[in-house]
């Protein structure tokens, strides 16, 4: 780091073929940067501070195919990986963590969903990816000049004119209010832009007009709804997906993959675990959904993890342990203490898809409930390596050491959690109360131990004198 400078906050995410990196400096000025295959060097200023860093990447990138864009919030890079393939286990070379680099969970995607990122929108590439997936907002007879609204919308997104993009979607639908393609495309895009009410209206209208086709709108509706309504929408989506899959047999490319159907069943299982958990048949239906999810994609760790959670809720701990161990075997690297996995081999190295951050947090909770403390520690320790600013993970690590009667380690992790509570917008009152109670209990035990040790020494001295 150059003299008189500090590290700027850096957020990163990745896809199979790209690294997404944001340097978070508002009103960035006088910026300079250079990229080669293994390093990114940066210098920049704002009104009060100078910043710099030199990053050594975990693997090589291709500078000439990488792009960047300056935004109001800093500098955003899309770095092309030299070799597409499995996700990097970390951004930087070596195992030492850089405290100023955090995981960008808003941009992170499951490895199996990863796509190439050519979009440099500050609101994430998901908007353009959605446009590409949905085919773009189709033009209709009432549109002048023959220009597709989708092209105008993408232009707005490229230049960060989000409200204008949303208005274009609305106007396109107003011209053709019963156009199912427009409704199906505008709804999800408006949802991404934060216009939930209008998005919901468009998606519901599309569902009314086309109740037997187009599974995506029902998946969105299932995510926006709760309880029995969510169950109904997700079941409709799954029905359409399975019919489409059967109809696609023999084609070169399936429109719906087995993994897509597995994830849909996982979404449905989560509804039965949460919103509909008090219905009479919820536990059986949840387990049935998990079995279907595993059946369609046996290598989907989320499906096995949800099955473990479902079995645990039914007090079938032995079966739950088997399922969670299977889930771990599908993603936890052996060098991190994982079990023998089922990943493919490439040059002697395993290729494993790492579940999203908070899915792994849930995994740690299940492991702790099953008293698989060594495995839980491994998962939590890896989570802290990925991002050490999550209060919940520090708390869980502290509670884990309380359960294993390692009082000093428990105190360390709980102290870190308590410090983070004051720095972050944590609104989990129950967790914060428990942290305070555990720290207070530790202080009382320390005081008691001190008094007992003092009394013991006094007795020994008395005996020596006598």
C-alpha cells in the first residue's frame, strides 16, 4: 500500500467465467488502475482520503477481455477468467484474508446458475441476464419505428436510468394489456427494479391469461406469496416444468433441466417447513418434496440439506444425519475437513459447487442440532473466512463452543459477535439478548473461579503454617 493511503472497501462475487469486483468509494476521483493476468493495482481519491491496493488473484484473468465502469458508488470490474470452470475458493492467492475484501452477496450466484456477465450495471447483471433469458420485451403492433422496448430498457439499465426502464415496461404493457409475453417479461424486471406491487399485478394477470404455460411467472408468484397460495403457485410451476421436460425428450436441448425442477421442489419444501408448517400434512409433504428434489438432482446439496431439516423436525435424527452428511459430501472440500465427495476430477483437483453463504449457515445449524460439532466447526470456520462481518456466524461459533464446554473460545467468539452488533444493523433481538446473557454468565463463572482459586490458595497457606 502506498504511503499515506488506505485500503478501500472491496466487494467481490464470481461466475464460472468472470469475477465481479466493486471498489466502494463514493465520488471517486483521480483513479488509476492496471490489470495483468495475476494482479489488479488501484489508486484513487475521494474528498477526504487516498486509497490504493495491489491484489494478487487466486488464478489468472484475461485483461484484454475484462471491462470496468465508473459509478456513483465507485468502480465496478467484470474480470474475465482465463480458464472457465469451477468457482475459485477465494479471490486472492494464498490463504491470508484481506480484511477490506468482503463477499458481495447481492451479486453472488450458485455455481450451477452462473452465466457470463457482459452487463456492467451497478444494480447487478441479473437484470440483463433476465432480459436475455426472457427474450427481451417483445414489440407489438402499436409500437412505432420497429424498435423493441427491450432494447430501450437495456439502454436505460446500461446508463442507470432505472425508473425510466420501469416506466418503459409499464407503457409497453399498457399498449397491450393482455399480451402474455409482455406481462411475463415486464413483471420479473419490475420486481428486480423494486416495483413489487406492479410486478405482482402483471404476473397475476399473466397467470390468469395463461394458466397452463410459462413456469417462471408461477415461480415468481410462489416466492412472493406465502402459505397455501405459495404452495399452489409452486405446484403449478412444477407441473408445467415436468410436462415441458417430458415434451422435450429427444430434443438436443431441454428448456427445463432436472436441476431447475429440483430447485423448484426445494422452494416448495421450504414453504412446508415455514409458512405451512402447522398444517396437518406439512411434514409428510415437505419430506415428499425433498425426496422429489433429490430424485431429480441427486448431486444438489440443497435438496439433501432440506431433507435433513425435514427429518430433524420429525425427530428422525439418524436419517437426518445421513442426509446432511450426504449434502456435505457434495460441496465441502476434503482439505477443509470434508468427507469423500462426489465431485468430478479435473487435473487431480475436485470441482465442487459451493452453496450460497446463508445456505451454509443453515447447514451449520443442522449440524449443531445433531451434535456433529466437528463438522459444524468446519463449516462455520469456512464461513468466517469468506466473510467475518456476519454477527450470526460469530454467535453460532460462540454457542458451539459453549456446547462443547470450551469456555475461553466461546467467550472470544461471543465478544466478536457483540462488537459487530454495535457496528452493523442487527435486528435479531433474541440473538443479541442471548449473546449478552452468555457473556454475563461467562463473567460470573470467571469471578466464581477466581474466588474459588483464592480460597484454595488461602487453605493451602493455612495448612503450610500449621
